[in-house]
């Protein structure tokens, strides 16, 4: 079978690796590098070279059994590492690290700060009590409501839970309190973050995470097409036609595919290059600025609900109308004349 895999993150790469053993696989990647969130950069610091991971960095021996098996299969070496949490609040100047008692009180004045002691008590209480949410949690309960209902202190919320959650999920601190409490606590429990002692051993890939990516994609490296974003995948094919395809497995002609809405144009093989070039030239004639707004808008709206998409379109169209190219384009369209773009 000819199979297209979209994306060279861990999901696409593992799928492509398994599928390429028996099938003709092509992998499309929108970005200019292979690996998705796995992204390693070479940095020179004080004369020494370092491979720095800015996306996927660590894994552990509790929750990654399949990943560990994959690393063994492809022969990628891992090294033990430490994971600890540090927080520094610019407003209050409070700073600590959770790795040891000494680092917890690295600012010795916190020994005399009652609010700091209250935060530590709250951490221990949260580790103990929040476990009740693992199996019986109300999925609609947000982290913010849970903490408020259980009277957790301000310092625990602002200097521990919010920065810790925002760091783990690389997310805006403002949004952490809206996070589902059950999911938050399950993640913490699964990764040993509710324990003071019994914690998983964290590991990194020797030489940076890119080392495993190169080994993983080796069997299909030449089948990866970088800088090629897939426009859309459509399932909008009628149920009857879909059932026929499924039950018969027969090949559909290009004309039939067009009738079904699977493709938008059919051209003969000898005209394919010319037709593609004509289409590309036609698009290239338009204003680059207006095209980029349109393309961005398409991607942003395609997965939104109708009302959200309408709201988005209203905003985008208004912004677009401010551009001189958009105004010229509309004028030319209404006057049925060719448009002269300023931003081609
Ligand atoms: C900053 C950061 C740090 C992280 N650290 C860790 C960590 O230490 N440990 C851990 O376990 N997890 C970590 N994660 C989470 C982990 O990296 C992700 O869960 C994982 O990488 C997701 O893999 P994926 O293949 O699903 O998606 P991605 O890695 O996002 O890959 C998706 C790929 O698809 C491509 N793509 C998207 N749309 C198209 C299109 N239309 N056409 C073609 N290509 C397309 C993208 O360019 C991308 O390369 C981290 C995430 C982030 C953001």
C-alpha cells in the first residue's frame, strides 16, 4: 500500500518505522527539521560545546516502558539524570529548590518566614489528600476550585502549584488554575511528584534527544519530505462510497475520486507539470500579504466550531480590509479588472 504519514514527531516516526517494513511510506513534515518537539541545538558556552534540548528532554523508568523498549531496539543510549523544581518569584524575591532541605532553605531567611513554612505544610497536605481525586475526581473540577475549596494558602498556589504546572505543561501560568484537577493529580501521581522519596529515575538520551531520532528514522530517512505541510485530510466522503471502498478494496479512478470530492482536479499525466506550474503561477501573482492572511485563517478555522470560525473570520476580514492590497483586490474584483498588487 502507498501510505502518507504526516509529521516527524515521535507519533509519525514510530508509525512510519513500523509501516515502512511492508508498505511504501512517504512522510510529510511541515518544518525544516525532523523530530517535532524533539529538537536539539548545539551551543558553545565558555569554549565548551553542549547539545541542548529545547523540546523533549527527559523520560523515566515508571511511565515510559514502550519508549525504553524502542530505545533498546534502535540502540540509543540513555543516561540517568536528576529532575528537580526551582522557583523564583520576581515580585517577592522568594526562591527555593526542592532537591534537598539545604536547597529548600537556600534563602536562610525563609527559616523564619511563617508563610514559607505554611507552603511546605500545604505541599505535604496536597501530596497526601489530593490522591482522592485520582479515581473519584469530578472531571469538571478545576485545579483552582479544588485549591480554594480546600483552603490552600497563597504562597503554595503562587510559588508552588502554578509555576510547577506551568513548567511541566509549558503553559501560561494564568491558565493553570483552569486545569482539570483530576488530570493534574493523576499526572503528579504517575510521575512520583506526590512522593518525597519513592520517585522514578529520570533519564536523558546520551548526546541529546536528536540522537534517538536519527536512529529511529534511519530505515525511511530518504522517504521524509521536509518543508512540505499537508493542507488537510478530509473524511468528507459519503457513507455509501466509504462502505463500498472498505468492503471491496477496489481501486477508484481519478475521475471517480473527483466525483467523490477526494481530489479537486484531475489532469492527464503529460499535462501534470504544466498544470501545476500554471496553478502555482496563478497563486504567486496574488499579494503575498493577503495570501498569508488567507492561509493562516484557513488553518486556524478548519478545526473550529462554526460560531468560533465565524468570530475568527470577522476579525481576520476586518484586519485584512485595512491592508491596501486587500482594498485594491476587492476594487479590482468588483470592477472586473486585473489587480496591481503592491506586496507581491
Ligand atoms: C517545550 C516542550 C518540552 C517537552 N518536554 C518533554 C519531556 O521532557 N518529556 C516528555 O515525555 N515529553 C515532553 N514534551 C511533550 C512531548 O515532546 C510531546 O508529547 C511529543 O513530542 C508529541 O509528539 P507528537 O509526534 O505527537 O507531536 P510533535 O512532536 O509535535 O510532532 C508533530 C509534527 O507534525 C508536524 N506537522 C504538523 N502539522 C503538519 C502538517 N499539516 N503537515 C506536515 N507536518 C505537520 C510538525 O511540524 C511536527 O514536526 C515536551 C513538549 C514541549 C512543547
